[in-house]
C-alpha cells in the first residue's frame, strides 16, 4: 500500500506518508486502518506528506468514500486537524479537492492544505517536533 502512517500516542499525532501511485483502494485502506487503530483519540493532529507521490489515480468518488469511512468513526476522530503538505500543483489541487469535499460532507476532521512542511507544522502546533 503506498500509504503508511506512524502514530505518536503521547502527543496524539498521526504522521501519514503517501508514495508511488495512489489509487482509491489505498485511501479506503488507510481510512479503515486509522479508524480501527485503538490508540487513536479525539483531538488528534495529522501531518500528511505527499512528497513521495509519483501519480494520483484516485477519483472524486474515492475521496468521498474516504470521507464516509472517516464519518463512521466520527466520535473517535472528533476535533481532528489534518494538515496536508503538497508541493506540486497536481497534488495541491487534489488535496484541495479533498479539503472542499471534507467541508461539504461535514467530515469529522478540519483539513488544510499547505505548500511547505513548516507551514503545516505551524498550523498543527508542531514547530518544535521532528516527526
């Protein structure tokens, strides 16, 4: 799966890294894995790194399904803040589409998209964290 994550339980931070070619099933697999992770708690912060992505084959309906998965875990993901770092125009546009759909579908997480890791970390309050 071209998506992996590590969870910092002490600081309630999820570090997610996408790489390779991302397809719809990868998004759903990641959403299900996080939703099933017993360590995840409300108020979690997530830093998403798209720098390893070579191409995106995921669809708008795939993004919507991912939001539906997150919504099934609404109580666990309550207050979640997700910062997506997308340096290229393609990935930035894809991430902004996810952000817009998340707002439209009342997803449990607040999503913001950034061009730099430093901006994303600042928004999450992780300036001094190495990840």
